[in-house]
C-alpha cells in the first residue's frame, strides 16, 4: 500500500509540482489550497505525512498546525515555506521538520521518506 | 597761623593777599609761558602735594597730577592767545596716595598790557571749603574702596578672577592695606575649608621690593584691580604654596567653626586661650594676629578670608576687619553668582550634548526604520519570487531527470542552473531581511570579523579558505545591529574567498584608525593575476550601483546605514586591497 502525503499550499504551481514529483516517487498524493481545507480533510482521512505551507490567506500554516496536532497528533508535519524567519517561531517547533522551498526537491523527498519510515517503525512496535 | 609770604610769593601776589589766601586755604600760583610754576603760596603747595620748600617754585606742570595739568595747560593756552580773560574748572581725581581730591580752579591773565604771558591760578580745595571732617573723608575713602571692589567683582564671572579681586582689595595700599591675605573655599562634602589662593610678601625684604614697585606705578585701586585681574596665574606664587591644599576642619568648638556658623568676623590675637584648630592655622600661616572673615551669601558659607599685618606688625583695627567683612560679603555674593553662572553653563553644555545625541538618535532611528522597511520589503519580494522559482526550477529538474528533455536538455540545464543561482541570492536577501529585525547594541568589531570568518570556513566545508587573519588586541567597539553587520562582513569575506583570492591568498586585519574601526583585506596575488583582480574589484565596487552585485550592494548599504563605508584601498604599487570601516563608539556613550 502506498504511503499517503497531503500537500497544503495556496500556490497552484507548487501543488502541481509536488503532486507530480511525489507521485512519481511512489506516494499517493492529495493537495489542498488552504489550512481550513487541510483541517477538514484530516478529520476524515489518514495521511502518513503532511507538507504544510505557512503563508496562506485564510488560515496560516502555524494556526493549521495546532489544529492538525489536536486532530491527528501522530501524523508527522513538514513545514515548507518561502521564509526562513518562521524557524525562530516557537510554534513551528510543533512540526517534525522545517524546510525552505527550493527547486531542488531532493531534500523534501528525503525528509518525507525519513518520516514515513519512522511512522512505519512506530506502528510495527 | 602763618601770614608771612615767601620771596617767590612776593613776586606775583601782594603780601596782604598771600596771607589771606593761605588762611582761606586757597592756593595761588603763577604759570610762566614755559608752563613752569614761577611762584606759589603755601596753601597751593599743600593742595598740589609739592614739598614745602621754595624750590617747588619752578616745578613743571608735568610733575603735578595729570588731570590737573591738562586743565592748566588748556587754560594757559587759551588765556595766552587772548581768547578769554579767565577760565574756571572743576577737577576731581585721586592723588598719588589714592586720596580723592576735589578742586575748583580759576585762571587769569596777570596783566592786560600784553608785555607778560604770566597766568595766575587760584585753587580751592572743596573738601576744606565744605569743611569735610576726617571721619567723613575716611568714610568716603571706604566707600570708594568698596565701590571699586564691587565694580571689579561685577566685571567677571570667573571664580579665579573674583578671588584675585578680593585679595587685591584686602591687601592694596589703596584698598584695605592688610599685609597678607589668604583665601579658603568651603568644601561642603567634607565640611572643611580648603586653601585656594594667597597674596602678600613672604618676608620684609620681599615686601620692600613689592611695595616700592607698586608705589612707583602710582596706580589707583581701580587700575590695580584691573591689572591683577588680567594677570595670568596666581598673584603671589610663594605665599600660595603656604595655602595650597591646606585644609581647616570646621569644628563647632573652634573659633573658626563658630564664625563660619554665625557669619561674623573675628579680630584675633594668638595667645594660649585660642583653641587648637585656630591656633594651628595661625601657626601654619605664621601669624601672631589675624582677621578672620567668613564669606557668606544668603546664609550659605562660601569660604573664609584671613588677613594679617605680619610684615609691618601694625595692629589690626576692628574697623578694618569690619570693612573686610563688607568686602567679603560682596565677594561671597559674586562667588555665588559665578557658581550659578558656572552651573548654568554646565547645564547648557549638557543640553547641547543631549540635543546632539538626540539628533544622532533620531538619525539612527530613521536609519533603523529604513532598514526595517527594506527588510520587510525584501522579505515580501522573496516570498513572491520563491514560489515561481521553486515551480519553474522544480519542473525543469523533473524533466531533466525523466530523460525526456531531448533536444531541449541544454536549455533545461541553463534554466535549472540560473534558478539555483537566483535561489541563492534570494536566501542571502532573506538573511539580510531577518537580520534587520535585530536590536542595536555595542559590538566588538574584531570578534564580529572573527565570527564571520568562522561562518565562512564552516560553509566552505572542507575547502581550505586561503585567508589569513590578524585581529588587533585593542577593543574596537562599534554600535549597531549585530546580525546585519555580521551578514555584511560575511558577504565581504565571502567575496574575497570565492571570487578574488583563488589561486592566491588574502591577508585580513582589523585596526583602529582616526576614531574608526577598520577591516583591511589585501589580496596577495601574483604579478600576472594582479590586473585581473583589480578589474574584478573595480567592477564589483563600481560607482554604478545597478551593475553592482546584489550581495555587495546590500552589504555596502548596511555599512553605510551604520555610518561606515566600504571600498577599494588606493595605491598602484600596493596589492589590491579592500576596506570596510565603521565609526567607533564613544567612551561616554558606552
């Protein structure tokens, strides 16, 4: 069974890129364009990793993160942003990883792979 | 009563008239055409201060007081020319002994036939004619002294000048005439009187020299006060050594303590009944008797004036001490005024300094605001650019990896490379943007450079950084935003290590130069590569900012916002060099 990744980003191009790249990497990918949509979907579906943008119009990624932690505390979240300043925000510590957006998607894929493996090891225990 | 006229008197005034004029205290004398006194009666000699012999006839006008001589010369000239038959003047002046004189003068031609140019002059001593008593005269003299001293005191707000006036007034023959005077100022914190200045001779021999010299100068008190005020330094070096830093503890049970508390003077002869503190002061000053006068203004003790007649041994009268007290009170008020003036001056200087600091702070706030706006702006731009770069670059990479690029592979490679470069610049801009949020604080410039070097070595992971550093041990404290400056210095060093040095080496050092912290980078290249390095540098630090590299532009602006500068060090024969300078923080602002 494929691992499921949820992409949360208001930029259509980013969603398309991540969806294509991660699908090719063997993941089942679902993408939403807002924090509110992400909160809504995780109430009904289970994901192995969530890739969350921070700067979004209706609900910021940081705010969405606190909801996600309440709804599905076991699902790892990667904060993925254009800014480097949020790394200093203590609320971003709730995330499992913090990555700056880049055209080089290898670091993102590597991080997803690590978190999926960790989740699988935990569920086996 | 003498009524017999001298031979000379006989020659120009009838005998009966000479006696009557002497009795009335009216001086009479004749002036010849050469301006010489050809005959004078006794009253005239007394008024003019000439000696009592007949030899005073023949005295030239130059030998009598200048104020009087001017009038007599003018009268002789006008009468001789026939302009008038009589001239009358009123003259006031201080004589050679500093005594005020007040005369009426009447000059007449001695004949009308034109055969002689002799002028007869009559002098009336108004003090005598008004029957001014000795007491009144004495009072007048005292008032004159006080008035002269008051005028001198009001002419200055400098403490040293005021102290000179007080001491001169107390010791001048034309003033109160004490032999020596010592001035002690009140040190409130330690409740002591501290010796400050003194005037007077150290010995009888010195006194002879000083006093005869002063006497020959024939100065009025006003002139003497003016002279001494202008004189640089102390009035009397030797005697000053006696009081320099000499401290008198103000103790309640001592005579000095009592008069300072009560504000009243003391005319003291030193004997066994005198308390130990006061006796030790007398012993130190070498005085057998002394006048002690506290200087008080509005109930506030300013100091103590001590005067004596140790050289002449003349007894000190209570009247003289009383007058000294009046003088001391005037001086105390002047000193208080000088103190207030000094305080006001200090406040003005402080206010000016505060205003200057305020202006600098305002300037700095504007700069910080500007930097903050730039920070926010760059952050927003970075965000807007980041997503398209990620998407374009990401898809280019994806196609490249898929192997489906075909003929477009070369172009896709260029797109991917340029996107990576753009992302790198974006990261630097974001670093700067993050840095602009920091607070300003004092920074050790050498440590900042050292930290930037460590960062550079860390990021160049594994590669050898061909940069040799030597930091000055002297603390170079600058003021600013640490993160911003670190970013700027880092970019500066990164440029050196990556673009300028290979295949050579660079030598960097920090130093203090003319109130600024300086970072100097010398590129140690070969003769062959020197021109190339120079050209690269000239391009990077081009005056045309649009062609400058973004990181250097931002670093340069950061340094300039902090009041510093970056650029190329000049010198054709020297190795190509870069410099960065920042203003050092003032000690007083730390």
